[in-house]
C-alpha cells in the first residue's frame, strides 16, 4: 500500500529564543508545536478548533493552563471557533493559495505535454486535458 506523501510545517529555528515561547513555558511549548503540526495537517489556515483540542492535547495535563499561557503571550489568539496561531501566515501560505499553485502547475504540465505530442503530430489523446478541451492551450491565454 502506498503511503500518503509527507507534509511539513515550517518551524523557525529562532523559536527557541522567542520570548513569548520562553515565557509561556515548556508545557505550553509542547502544545504550541502540536498545534502547528495539527493546523498544517488539517489545512486549517492556522486555526485550532476548540473541538480538536482534546486530540491535539492527548496525554497532556493542565491543558487549560497551557492554552492560557499561549494566549497570554500572544502565540495563540482567541477566536470564536477556537484559537489562531498568530505567526501562521508569516511562514505558511493559505490553503487557497496552495490549491491555486497546484492547479497552475497542473495546467502548465498539461500544456507542456500537449505541446510535445502535438509537435510530433500525435493525438488527440483522451488522457490529455488540452486535447479534451478541459485545459485551454497556451496560445489562447498567453500575451493578454
Ligand atoms: Zn493533447
């Protein structure tokens, strides 16, 4: 069985010296790190939903105190639906941006592949999104 591709979340190496994290303490720091991984994996755009907190904090004691420390130090910000990791968009693109990027790459690749087979006089192919009309050929959209 093929495993899912790994996903990574940026962690600024200077976070160790971040006064907010140091003042919040090591207990809160662990929750903060888990929150980063959770937000990235769940594509939440940096939001920790209240209903996810139990899962994120599994095995941790004094969870409300840890949350309070992160909020006090402005590492997390209270939101109606839970909390927001305040530095999130400094290091992470929004989920929508990532989707758009992926789509642009897919279209670019389709046009490149179409150009290759077309220049050899091959096609149309049912597997080619340009041949099927799902993706516009480059000449129709370029130069505008
Ligand atoms: Zn084609």
